[in-house]
C-alpha cells in the first residue's frame, strides 16, 4: 500500500492526476460530492478572478478559487480514472494524506504567488496548458497552466501554476502546485 500511495501522490502532484487505484477500501471517507461550489463559468473567468485576487493581495479569494477538501475527495481523487472506468476508492488514511499534501503545497504556493505578484497590476495575455487537456471519469483537467503576463510598462512574465478542473461546465483550480 505504501508504494501505491507514493506512486499515486507523485502522479497527483506532478502534472495532474493519475489513474492509480488503491486496493484497501476499509473506512472510506470520501463525501458524496459531485458538483463544485462557487465555480467559474470558464477557464478565462477563473484566471481573471485569480488575477484580481493577486492584484488585491486577497488570500481568501485566492484560496476559494481552488477545490475544497470535499470536492477533492468527492470528485477529483475518485474520478481520476479513464472515462468509463469505475471510480477509484481510497482508504481514509490515503485520502487524508493526498489531500493534506496537495493542500499544504497549495497553501505555500499561494503565499509565494502573493509575495511575488501581489499588489502589482498586470494583464493576462495568454493561457497555455503545458501538459495538455485530459478527460477523466468525473472531470476534465487543464493541466499545468502557463499564464503570459504583461504589466503597464510592457514587461512580460510567464507564470507557471497548477491545474484546473472542469466539472459539468464549471471550473476551479485543483491546486496551485506546479512542477
């Protein structure tokens, strides 16, 4: 089980979400969540809210743009299998480990984003997905965003951040973790 947890975590953090399935099913705790709360209607709308949160140095809004624990455990983690396959099941300790690791890394990424980009006006001129777009059983992943930024002086920067989930036409960041 330890090897499966390590492999699955590596797949989750490095470029999206993998289709590894745990064999231990005791004490499952994934809540029955299938919809995103407070989602955005497009990647562009989500990125614009992300931009505004950075400019305003709004940590709470930045945090609200990514999936919650319940959304991660109810949609992302079990639905990270190929379309048509049975949803994955995970033991409670594996779920806590995956969420804790991803959430912790995203919190640090949020702090770094606010320190580097917070309070500085910029425009997003292009959005790319370094690892493409992939359909999973319960969602579509827009993997590893690269945002081309331009400030008022015409300086260009490329911001690499984590992935976005689309669930029933609604969008949220899975995490801000980049690789």
